[in-house]
């Protein structure tokens, strides 16, 4: 099977339809399909953009028909947690704070007045696997950490889906489940040295950074930082204390990631690692895909993208 892997969409349905058309998919009876290929979505269908439900309708129809696969992104996980009651306390697994609600507002607005559709969409999010291992190809939203993946599979008798017990425990800071789900859906993070911080793309002050978890040549905080290049100037150039690595050898199958708000010309992060999130949710960003046909060394010439369509 040949796959077209598509990065984070964040409510930008017009860009999604544009890239599907560019990749040769045709809308037949409301479902985009291709005679010989399938799409794999990297998650983060929602939040930020103006067409939340439209994106979900397109992706869900493709998945139900069999012309696409998908993994869960951290925004789908957050939506589930925001909706779900905490079994051990009052309120919800993701608190309805001003910050959390603000980050999630576009999705909430899209389903305002439609509680049944909102519940149905949350339940659909729960059907998305946390990762896909297709033998010669792997897909996960942020970080392929084989140890965390093995722990989750052991905890869930081999399942790669978000069970209710995993959901509840992964929302409790300090549990191994919290660490595991944070790593695979949000990336491996390390703390900056005391007193150091930077502001993320939303203006929130951060004291931890996401790291280039596969890069053994990155030894300073600035070098190891994984995120928009525009933020790198605010990261200190001090040497890192402790281990920040996740083992992923060059002999392992290629793995595709989303999540990291890359900028510039799409290129592989390593011979067998690619991030396809190129910030379609911000002005000047683009929606990026990779056309995979079985190669184990990724080809920079197989990226396809469309510029963000303003709406």
C-alpha cells in the first residue's frame, strides 16, 4: 500500500481539500478517495481554524470508507479530557480554566447548540489509535518512545487505543501513564535551568522545552530545542544536564510525526524521521504531506504542500 501522510490540519478544511485534490484524491459522493493510495492523518484535526466540523466530516468520511487512517493528536486527547468527568474528584479531567477554554474555543463554538453531535465527535476521537505500526512504516503524533509504547500496551493487553482507565490515569500528574501519554502525544520535554524561560506561540511562559529526542549530536538547550525557529533565539545555549534521548536507530522503519510547528522548506529530520506539521494554523503556514511508497530512507523530493488558504 502507498500512503499520503498529512500533517496537522487545525480546522482548515479549505487547505485540506486543496491538498487532497493536489494529491489526486477525488470527491465522490462526499468522500475523497484515490484508486491506489490511502491517506494517513497525523491528528490535530481541531482547534484554531474556522472550519472544525468540516475538517472532521472530511476525515471521518474517508476513514469510515477505508480511504484513510489516522492517529490521535494531543488536541483530540485534550478535547476528550475537557469533556470527561474526573472519576476521583469534582469537575473534568482537563480543567475548564480560562487558558484551557481559550485554546479550545473554536471547537466548542463549532458544536454550540449541538450537544448530541458534540458527544458523538468526542466518542469518535476515542476510536483513533495512539499510534500506528504498519511494519515498514510508523505514525505517531509527537514521539516514538518504544518503552512508553510497550508500557501502554502491557497496561491495556496489547491495545493502542485510549481506554477509559488510561484516560483517567493519564490526566493525573505524577503517574507513569501521564508521562507516557504526554511523551507520545506532546513530545519529550526537559526543564530549562532554574530562572530560564521563553514564551511559546500563544504567549504562554514556558520553563520546559520539547526536544529533538532522536538527535545525539544536540547537547545544548538551544540545539536540542524542537519547535519554531523563531523561538530558538530565546532558548539558552547552556549544556544540558542529564539524558534527553529516546532510542530510535537509523535501521528502524521511517516514522512520521506532527505537532511541532515547523517552518521553512519541508525536509526530513533524520533519514527515517519526518515531521509534517508546518503551521497551517498561522498566517504564512502550509499544510504538508509526504507521499510514501515503501522507501526506508526518506526522500526530500516526495513532500507535497499547499499554502494556507485564508478564510
